[in-house]
C-alpha cells in the first residue's frame, strides 16, 4: 500500500485531542512519533515540534489576534470560528484582513471638499444644484427649475450653481460612538463597576470601526439630500430667460 506521510505540528492540547480520538477509533498504539496507518494516510504525530513555533489565536470574523478578554464571550459574532494557528501566520492573516478592509473602504482619489447639507426633491442626486441666494439652500436641480420658481429674476442677475455630492455615510458613525453608547448603557446596570466598560484592544476597535463604516456605506447611502461643493456665480443671460 502507498502511504502519504503528513507531519502535523500541533500544541500539546491539540495533540492530546488527536491522540484520544485515534485511541477511541481503535488505534490503540497512537503514541508520539509512531506512524499510524489510516486507510492509506499515514499520520506522524510530533508534539515536540510545537515548542519550536509559538501559536496564536486568529479570528477570521474581525481579523483580531490574541486572547479574548475575560469580560467578553468572544471578539465578534464569528468568533466561534477562531483558530489557534502559528503566530507568524496569524499576524499575516491579520495584516491581510486589515489591508483588504482599507482597500475596500478607501475613498476615491480627488474627492472634492464638501460643505453644507441640502435637500433634493428627487433621487438620484443631481449632478448640479442651483440657488438664487448663496446663503440659502441649493434646492433646485437645474437652472430651469430655479427660473420657473422665481419670476423676479432678470438678465444680468447673479444666481449660484454648485456640484451636488452624495455624503459619505461612514462619516456619521464610528467605533467611538458605539463604544460610548455601550458604556452608558452598561453604567445604568453596573454603576461604578462598569466605569471602564467596554475595554477593548486597539485591534478590536479598528475592526469595529472598519465594519460599521463599511456597513453604513453599503446600507445607508443618502438619496434625499446632498452636500454642495464648488459654489460658482452664474450671470443670467437673455437666452436663459427666453420663453
């Protein structure tokens, strides 16, 4: 019979579990260093090698590494999927996780500066918005809409046009907001004993921040208001006012 040999580097605890499982399955001679034939797969258990490379917990749900504080059941909803893997691999997985989040949530280059929130009567948000007063709301989606609502405008009058920009909903929420609210509610229950709650690591806070901002961008993009950018003067001409 041809055998495939796989050398498993495991922690002592995992080694004990493997050994117990093998014994329960009928492989009564599952001892360290012995080759155990399992239907063509030969497993060589080597617990001594575990001491060479440190192991570390990695959670694929939030990208955190290390132990979960005693005050928490787990680091995130997917924490039950966390695995203890070699430390170098765990740290690499964390770095790749954070890099992927940063890339996915990175704002587009050259995004214009935005000032002021204004409403719009239609969706999607128009490319431009208009107003007859620079200090008033830019509520008109086109010059025609503005002229149709203001009979007093004449040739030579100045009106204003700006770019209409959809706000980034991620600017309305962050990890600090959530943690602060959790703390306030916890103090209602625990009083002074909850003064330091929640106490999370920098990695956990960063993961939460990335998650809520991504969630906001996916589910909460505004459709009935916009921000204005690059306000410009526009001088009305006879052609603009022609019937």
